[in-house]
């Protein structure tokens, strides 16, 4: 009977072909193998986001009059609601952190080089979508900090030359942060961004499957490998288990605070700042003089950051092996500088 069932399933699913594929798939082994796992950890945290977000949707109401109260009901009345919300919030932050670590590991390993240019580009867009998840989700509790931080963030988008006013109105659903902004951000957070992320994630994973993981070795070099299943998969599961342990500990020991309900007519409290992954840009823009020659300082800052992000995203097309060891050291130094800048300026933006 068991054989008949398995034969029936095989005829309709082709499971044996998948098993045969996994049997022969290998992963390169070298000193940087540990960095491979952060891509999978990011995916795992995204799945946690989806599952906990679905649970929160059962009670959340995206209106200015009910949003804060619905979240308050979740954390005070729903059994383990506070824990689900804390897991959702902490996993969002850990997902961005894991994605950044994954990006820098790919950068330092030069895993974006031919033929993996599209893998890098799709990964960069996925990182941008992860940041947008954080930005849109931050407003949903409709508390004071989220309200004014969203106002500051959309104000920054509004200074983009040429299209700034359009972007600001598009994000806010009007000239000011209102209930229309909350509804719009809710739509972005639970429909638009998940749909785009799912499609792009499948494309990204397909490219990883097609080209495999970079061996970080010169062409023609023999690289030792290990079986993808079960060796690499078991190591990946250990990484997921570790991420889950960290996530559970943070959610249980440091529950995500709700704060006070937003009052659009109140004055902005002191010390308002965006989420940590926007702090470096936020603090840098504060340091830029209001006028640089005849140009608005904030506009110049936005343009510089935009061009820098574009240059970073197009890294595979201007980093060529012909530069040799000198080009390699220059790019490594650039990566170290970017990390140091993000860490230092994020800390300064938080404490000042």
C-alpha cells in the first residue's frame, strides 16, 4: 500500500527528480562559508514576518480612530498578542540587519561579478523593499513617535529635485500625514510590497540556483565542495535555529513598546528620529549647511546619496578584474569605509 501511494505521488509530482537533483547539488567550501548563511537567515526572517503579520491582521484596524486601540488590544487582551507583535517588530529589524550583512558579505567576496550581476541587482532591490517594509510598517501603530518620524521621512522624500512634491503627495495621500497616509501605508505594507517581494524573491532564488554560490577563487582554481543536502541544509537549519533563539529572546525580554497615541495637532516631541537603518542618512542631512553655493543643502545631500546608492547598485558593471590587486584593495577599502560610516553616523544620529 505504501509503495502504491509513493508511486502515485511520484507520477503526479516528480519528487524523485527533485531528490536526484538534491543528491548531486554541491556548495563550495572555503574560509568564508559562514557568510553564505545570512541569505537564508534573511529569508527565514521574512517568513516569520509574513506569519506573524497574518496573525496581527486578524485584529488590526487601519484607521486613525482605531489603529492605536487595536494594537493596544492585541498587546493587552489577546493571549500572547504582545509576544506576536514583539516577534514581528524585532524580526523586521533583524531581517534588515541580516540583509545588510548578506549584502556586505557578497561585496567583500566579489560574488557580484560575472555571471552573477543580475543576482546582485535583484538582491539590492530586495534590500530596498525590506527598507520600505520597515518604513511603511512603522506608522501602522499610529503612535506619536511613528507619526512624526513618518512626517520627517516623507519630508526628506519631498525635496527630491523635480519629482519631490509628487513623491510626497503619493506617499502621504495628500499634503500632510493624515488618515489617508495610514491607509496608504497599510496597503503598501500588506499588499503591494509583499507581492513585489515574493515575485522578486523567486527570481533571485532562481538566479542563485542557476549560477550557484561564488567560490571566491580565481577562475580555473579547484574548489572543494560539500553536498547541498543534507550537509549544507543542516548547517542552514542551525543558523535558522540560532536566529529564532535570538529573536525569541529579544521579543520576550524586550517587548516592543507601543507609546502614546498620535495627535496630529500636538507639537513634535524632542528627539524624533527614524528607524536605525535610516539614521546615518538622517544625521548626515542634518549636518549639511542649508545652502551650498546657490543650491539647497538638503537637495544636494539627497542627490549625493542617490548617486552613491546607484553607483553601489551598479558595482558589477564598473568593477572589472582587469584592475588587478590594486582595484581589489580600493574596493575593499570602500566597503570598510561604508560600514564605518553607517555605524558611526547611526550612533551619532541616535544619541544627538
